[in-house]
C-alpha cells in the first residue's frame, strides 16, 4: 500500500475503515486465488481503485455508514450482479454494490462479483459473464 493510499484509509471514519480494508483484502485474495497477476492499486476520484490487466476497475468508498464497491457504469457488471445476487446484495443504480459497514460482509457473493470485475474483458461476451 502506497503512502497516498494509506493516508486515505487512515482518514476514513473508524466505523467504515475496517470494512473498506476487508474489501481491499478480498480484492487481493480473489486476484491471487484466480491467478490474475498483479493488482494495480491507484487513486481515482479520491478513492482507492483496483484493477488487473483483463479486468474492469473496482473502486471502494463510503457514504455515511455504507461502504461501496463501484464499477464502470457502462459495463454489464452490476446488471449481472443484480440478476445473480439480488437476494444477497444491495445495489445502487448500474454502478455500485452497497454494504452496511455494521454487518458482516457477504463474502461468497462479493468474491464472485470481484472475480467477474477483475476478469471482465475476458468474459464480457459470455451470457451472465460466464458465471
């Protein structure tokens, strides 16, 4: 984690900081488990962003006590996530998964969504992104 990214995490409210750190760790875990190569960590719109060579960026942030995973709004990602996991996850429009930072992370559907985002350019032509 670069100093700039670390500073962003250190400035998050405590109630959301631990959830956002867990989301970051989940992104790296999925990339490693799927052998996706290096994860590029950068700052976009003042928030941490993560991408792989064949993936679509995932940005993490918060509003109030909600944590967000943001995805490219013109991709098929959130539309597909909604179809697959609407019973487990909450969405905002066509660009975000919304999580309550006061509740445990729904790890299984999140890992599946992260995998689809980090492999998006390889699976975007498949029905339901190959899920």
